[in-house]
């Protein structure tokens, strides 16, 4: 993304001007989504190994899904 500061605005890839604060919110939200998705994939990978001692608990799955829900609320 091009970042030309022009009175609090930034030019995006399409040449549109958007507010810096909106860009910052998107960056913060994308990090939350990435963390939530990473957590769910990690739980899935542990489950797929098939080793009973490495299986995620119901609580771990619920926590992972809850993090994903919270991240999606702000998207």
C-alpha cells in the first residue's frame, strides 16, 4: 500500500484517498483475524495427528472459536 500523507489521508493501491485511522484499524483487525485463524489451524493440526494425548480439549476448541468470533465482530 502506498502511504502518502496528505492532510491525514493516504492513497491506496487504487489511487483512492482514505483516512490514516481507517488504515490503522484495518491493520489491527487483520492481526486479530490472523491470530484467531492460526489458533484454529493449530488445534486442527493437533487433532489430525491422531495422538490422544495431543488432542485438543472441548474447552480449547470453544476458546479458539470464541477468539475467532470476537475477531470477526470487528471485521
